[in-house]
C-alpha cells in the first residue's frame, strides 16, 4: 500500500460509525450484509449509513455486489491485511534488540501478474 492509500483508509476508519460498520462487516465475513440489515443492527439511519458506506468504499475498505435486486456490502480483507502489513512492515527495524512475538510484521500476500 502507498502512504496516500493508508491515510485514506485510516481517515475513513477514524469515525465512530464507520469503524462500527467496518467491524460489523469484518465479523460477517465475505457474505456481507444488506444496508437494511446493517442499519438495523447498528441503529444507523439509512441515509447516514449510505454516506458512511460510500466513504469506506472510496477508501477501498468495503466492496459492494448486487445479487438480484439486493445490494450486499462486505469488507475487503485484502485491503485490511495490506493496511496492517503497512503499519507493521518495519517493526523493530531500528531496535537494538530483536523483535519479540508481539512485534512481528503481519504477513501480506502479494499477487503476481502473469506475463
């Protein structure tokens, strides 16, 4: 992840409602939720939820898919892992002692392009 993408993601998560939405979607996994189900679970009005989902989508943390006439939102786990990887990438790189178990970089998968 590039620094600008990290700032966008962290900025999107730096709001109580958006953080709650994202955490709910992480708990749900790839299946995701419809906006109506999220609004009910989080007690957030539909228009407000729509605004927060748009912000999370713009930051690349949430994706939407259409199934029939329903929209489903789910967390982008690849982006979440990339964000954690960015934050832990050089953990203890300037320390005098070796990293302990709590300070190991998060493994991120890199996709290679086929030639």
